[in-house]
């Protein structure tokens, strides 16, 4: 538990350790300063997947609609740097037809 450099991993290990010692979830949540659901989920991950399952991070990283245009936009901004955000938004729209200031629907997998 103490040898892991990641503070989230140490906290998860502490949660599982305290639960194994018989501490109730509400007390562990108070000690670890997390919600009771996090305690329950950490213990569940440990039971289902051992230590590797507990420490596995499953964060979803969404892709930007502008990602395919990165190089072209970088070159454009180096050649003609915008002075205000609204100008940058207009330049991006003219170059890509994507408006970065308007939320776009999530692409389907």
C-alpha cells in the first residue's frame, strides 16, 4: 500500500485493508474522505479482480472533433496568431467547419 507512488492507488489499498479488518463502510468513507459508494466499488473491484483489478484505471478519454485538424490548426496559428478567443473560434470554424464554442453530439462508437 505505501510503496505505490499513485495517491489514488494508496487510498484504494487503504480502503480494502480497512474493510478486511472489519471496519464498516461508513467509517472507512470517513477515514478515507470518500463517498460510501467509492468504498463499496473499491472492495468489489478487489474481490472480482484481486489487486490488479483494484488498481486498474478505466477512465474514458473522449476524442475531440478537432483532433484530425491539429497539425493544420497549429500551422495556421503559428502563421497568424489570434489575439482574442472569438477570433480563434472563427479561424477554427473557417478551417474545419467545427465550432469549438458549441457542444457537439457525442459520436457513436
